[in-house]
C-alpha cells in the first residue's frame, strides 16, 4: 500500500515558492554564464549597477544598500578595484571612511553589463507577450514589496533577509 499523496498545494509542481526558487537558480546560473566573457561574477555586476546609482557614496552606504556585511564589502570592493573598475577615495564628509566611485573602465564595463542584462532578460522572457511581461513584472514587484525588498533597490535583499552569501541566488 502506498502512502497517500500530500495535499496538491504542497506538490512542488504547484508550489509558487518552489517554482520561484527553481527558476531563480536557473536564471541566475544562466546570467552567471553570460557574465563570464566579461570576467565578472554576478556580485560584481550587482555592485557596479548599485554603485552607478549611488556613485560617491560611502563604502558602508553601498554595503547597506546591497545587504552585504562590511567584511564582504571590503573584499568585493578590493576585487573590483584590482580589476580597475572601482576606486576608493577619502570620503569628504567623513575622513575616517571611503567613498566609492566607478572608474572610466568601470563605467564602460557597466554599459557591457547592461547589454548582457538586456539580452539575458529578452532570452528568459521570450515566450511572454509584452503585456504578459509587464503583468509578470508588476506581480513580482508586488511580491517583492510585500517581502520588504522594494526599498532595498531590487534585486538585492535587505541584510535581515539575505541568505549567507554563496548559499543562494546572486545579489
């Protein structure tokens, strides 16, 4: 005798959470592959995008925006600095901290990241009509807002909700 099936709403194929997690991992993996030719990882691309929005802000402010702890932010900034994409400057408002700026190479790389992102998004939403894509985006934004993610400059997560780095979908 077989055990009874769990309730239909608990089946993975009908679970919104399960589908979002699976799709998220899949889409994140594809994005990572698309970034490889640029010599970047997803976290690098995420920081470039956020830094462009807040160029000249303190390293701490960018870390908070991204939901990254200060130690990880130092490593991430070091990596991007070595690539010549970001530079630290003394923060004129607080000499004890550093402000982060995109370099000329960082701005050029950001343009390439945005091209890759547009192509990636077009590929993953190719089966949707324009109206469906708009509706899907609106629904995702509503879910994100309801989870307190919208104020943190999507797609990043607030530090209080973020999984340990490397254990989940990218920044």
